[in-house]
C-alpha cells in the first residue's frame, strides 16, 4: 500500500510539531531598565512619570542617563517611541521562562539600582477621594517569542502595599498626536477613579495612542497573580501600582514583579490525530511486507 502525498505531508507536519516542542530558543530571557533616579531610596526623589513625557522633557525617550539591557543607553526596548514614562521591559524566549523585575535584579544584572517603586494609589487608592495618578504608575513593556500563558505576581519589598493593581494593554504608546491639548502624555491624568466612573477597561489612558485594553486585576500580590495569553511577537504594556490604602502621596514602596510563563497546551485531538496517522503508516508497511 502506498501512502498518498497528503498522508505524507500530514505525517511530516505532525512530526515537525512534536520536534518543535522540544526546541528551545538559544537566546536568554532578559530584563531592561530605565536608569533615571537609579540609586535613590523608594521614598525619595521624583517619579519617572513626573519628569518624563510631553513638555516636561522634550528629548525623552532619547535622554540621559538612558537604559541598561538594550543595545545602547539611547536604545529603547522594542523600538519604543512614546511619551509615557517607561520604567522597564521584559522579554521571554521560550514557554517556561521566568523573570523578575526589581531593583535587586537590575543591580545583579547591570550594577544599577533601578528606581523600581510606585505610589500606593498610583493605580487606585482607597482614600476619601480615590484616584490613580499617571505620574506614580509604573509602566513596563513585555514580549514573548512564543505563544504562552504569562502570570504576573507582585509584592512590596517594604511590606507597605498589601496588594497591587495591574492593567494590561496590547501594543505600546506610539507618541502620536491624538488631537488634544496634551497630545503625547499627561502626567496629571487620572484613571481607575470609581467616584468619577472612569472605566477600568478604557483604551489609551493618560492621553496616549496605540494601547488597547486587554485585562486587569485590582488584587495582585505574591500569591494571587494575573494571567493572560501572550501571542508570540506581540508587545504588551503593563501598568501597575498600589490599589489600596492611603493617598498616592504616601507609602511609595519598592516592589518585585515576578513573571512566569507556561506553554499553551496542545489539544488532545491533535495527539490522537497524530497517533492515527502513525498507526496508518505502521499497518500500511505491514500490509506491503505481507504482499511482497
């Protein structure tokens, strides 16, 4: 019995898919950091969002002291050209990779104590007039080279922030004019403010362009994570900050963001289909041998 060309093609595809599962990209997962305010204590110095963006610093994002973990201090992650202050970026190369965004990670990798801290109410606070200010919200970019489920967990190093809020957007700020008076980025923008009914699911907070809402959680900590599906090659923007407690002016705290990933499960039907093809091949060979 001769196998048809279609059967050969399908068998080859199945074999190739199985082999690709075992292949691991040789490149290493890595983190990248903005070095502005590096070395300052979490409760000291101005926030990145206050200094960078729009008229506050027209040379941003190509400004000193620059970045570590990229090709050069003036090379931003993933070709970023937006005006919203970017604090860090992370890149995974294989499902199962994990990374940590923290001051300790920046110090260990690059010898720079990056300014990894956030205002307690930067995402949303629980004060009498709750608000989330953009200039105290930390913003990071994320990209995976493979389809993967990605989980984010956060903890406050000084144990001040009990839980955090995270919003994930597809895309990144493009720094394009959106027709407003402050077309690139407003460090005074307010978001996630229930008293003003600001939508948690709105696109493009802070007057940005290029961001499409994906998902969010207001209760992220070291145990309770936020999981999302990351498409291979797609860039995601991660906005994070404290989501409970006192005013945004207080309790600015150093944090650790843990990024873990896992492969996308292959449907059982795929394996059954592959097994059936291999069986056909085996019995076809037996039939040919018997008839010889």
